[in-house]
C-alpha cells in the first residue's frame, strides 16, 4: 500500500510511544488524516509500536 510518507508523519504527530494500534489510529483521526492513511493504519497488526518508523515499516509491508 503506497501511502504518502509526509501525510503519514503528520497523522502520527503527537503519538506517545510505545503506542498501540488503537492509540495510533485515534491520533491520526484527531489529525484528520486522509482516507488512504486511515485505511493503512486500520490494517496494521494489533500490537505495540515503539516509534513512527516501526509504524511506517509495517504499513510498507501491506
């Protein structure tokens, strides 16, 4: 899934790591992330992420 990395970083701003998938999706929603970003985050495995890089890596696998 090709997601704009700049949009992803904006969506993840303010997340306190480690963070659960639920925390990450909630924060992205607060930042009014685009549908593409929300879809990508929604498809993440339900686990703890220790950094934005970890989230990006997982999204890149999708």
